[in-house]
C-alpha cells in the first residue's frame, strides 16, 4: 500500500546523525530508565539530543523526566518540547493519563503518524525507548526507521538473556546494527552475560549495578543524575562514545 507518510518519515529523520533504539527481549529490565538517562547524559555532554518514547502500551519516560502539563507546538508538524535540555516526544501528549488501548493496525498507524509529524530538525542523537520484545511494534519501528541501531539491555538473569539472545539473532538476520549489550541490575559477580554476548559476536558495553536509590529518583532529574546508576551509564558512554555517537 502506498502511504505518503512513509516518504515523509525519511525526510523528518534525515538531519539526525545517530538513532539509538534502547531495546530488550523483555519488559522490566530498565530500558526506560537507561534510555532517559542516556539522553540526559548525552545532552549534558553537549550533544543535541532527542528522546522518543515509542512504548505506547506502557510509556514511562515522562514519569522519569517529570514531564507535566506540556503541549507541543504545532507548526507544519509537531515541534517536540525541550525538557531538561532534550527534545522530547511521547504519545502521552495526546493520550494524557489515559491508557492508549491500541491494537494491531492502530499501533502501526499511530507510529507512522508520530514519525511523520514530528520535526526533530538537526540532532546528534535520537534515543528511542522501545516497546519490549519482538512485537509487531518493534518490527514496524525497524521497518520504518532506516539507520536505526540497537542498544540492547539485559539483566544478569538467564531468563532475560534467553529473550535477548533471540532478539540479537533476529537483528543479525535483518542486518540491523547492534551497538552492544548493557547488563543492568547487577547484584553479584558473574561472567555469564559477558561471555554469551561476546560469543555471539556482540560488544559487551558494561554493567550497571542494582541501585536502591533509583526508585526515589524517578521524576527528579537532578537526583537521578546523581545516582550510582547514572554515574555508571556516564562511564559506559565515556568509554564507548565513538561507538554510540560518532560525530
Ligand atoms: N539498576 C537498577 N537498580 C535498581 N532498580 C532498577 C535498575 N534499573 C531499573 N530499575 C527499576 O526496575 C523497574 C523497571 O525499569 P524500567 O526502566 O521501567 O524497565 P523497562 O522499560 O525495561 O520495562 C523500575 O521500577 C526501575 O526503577
Ligand atoms: Mg519501559
């Protein structure tokens, strides 16, 4: 089916140098916190950064950033509001506190619509908070956003890694670049994830400890950036900045 919006999407994204999808095989592994912290940290380092919440079923980045009562400006499309130094776009501008009960084709439609109307302009990096797993929405995003590269999150659990292994295989089959894997909520020493990731020929970017202070920092960006969690993410970015956001 010819959909003119699909041509517009490429046009809208063409001034973005790097597009990073924070993804996992599972929910609850820390994608939204990592995506938000990654975006905030890149912005602090002086990169022009955007954050796009594409987890329509459970959007959370607005809660992490403490976004309230913000409405984007409409001008030949939608201009994403700047929140804590990042251009921020989410379905919550339109759904508010209500659930967005989207199914099947509706999800694709909203996705295409948001991609086609959002005017990011020039960005060094757009971070995407992805829906969990290999859902239709994930496959749509891969299909619609050319140049997308994946940053995959796992926990130390074999159960999480099993779903991540499948995601990595799928991305390999589809020829989608994978920047690497972050191991989140680490509580004890173990090489299990590093070993498997490296055996799969993927970069192991580093580990992030389980941080008891993190929950209280949700909604308070200054506090979030002072947590050990954010400190570790900043280190990982520092070590891998050429990989994550090549200038
Ligand atoms: N490193 C960590 N230490 C402690 N809690 C964490 C950590 N990473 C994530 N969490 C918690 O885990 C839960 C799920 O995180 P979230 O970012 O919403 O995951 P996802 O987007 O993958 O579903 C949240 O309550 C969050 O506070
Ligand atoms: Mg999430």
